[in-house]
C-alpha cells in the first residue's frame, strides 16, 4: 500500500480549513493547521503575535509541529492523509516577510516529501480577517505568490483547485488523487 500524504495550501482566507473540516466530516484522515495553536500558546505566555514579534521562533515551532505531523501521517493506517499546509509553507512565509532562516529549514523541506500539493487561489469574495489572520487581502495574494514559488522551487507540481462550492472543490481534489 502506497501512502499518500496530500497537502492543501493557499494564502490566508482561501478555504483550506473549511475543506479540511469537510473532509474530516466525510471520514478522511486530516491534520489541521497548527499555526493557530502556536499563536494561542504564545498569547497565553503574553506574546500577542509571535509571528510578528519573533518570526524565527514561531517558524521553528511550526517546523517541529509539521515534521511531527508528517511522521504521524506516515504511520496512519489510512491510505490517504490530508494536511492543512506543509513544511515549505514556513519558508514561503519567511520569504514573504523578508527574513532569512537556518539551513535546517531547507533540509526539512528536502527530507519530507509530499505526494501531491493542492493550492487554493486567492478569492476575495470569501476572504475574512480574524484574530489569528492579520493579513489583508492584498497581502494574502502576495503570500499565495510566495507559496507557489517556494513549492515549485522544491520540484512540486501544484494542482490549482477551482473557486467553487466546498463540495465541488473536494470532488475536484478527490478526482485528482
């Protein structure tokens, strides 16, 4: 049995979490985005926006969490595991803010290989800002560009998910697998 570890990526507010939540409700094995968890933990320690205040520490915490998710996904009994974001997302965000990062980030991207990458394009009509999403829509479009560039630099062929209803987007994804 070949394990399929599939990543769903996109800028903020493109519908990733909604798709993951719907896949979970349909019985698929999915791992959620962990940046909100890292952000909430930092807030408990008095750091309002860890990504803005200490981007490298935030990114290191994300890297550890996403490496753990990858390892756990490999050990799942399910044939297909969906992840809300992958390791190269971390580098894309670092590129977006113009920060450099240690070589172990690049090494992690090369060591953890995903089966398929689905990318959700910017979609202004569904974009909503919230407590953990500080970017505006224009910034979300820039992040999309960095995500595309970063994943392609690691040799991934990105499959763009059309703007459509949640059910049709999921059907599109499942038909591509």
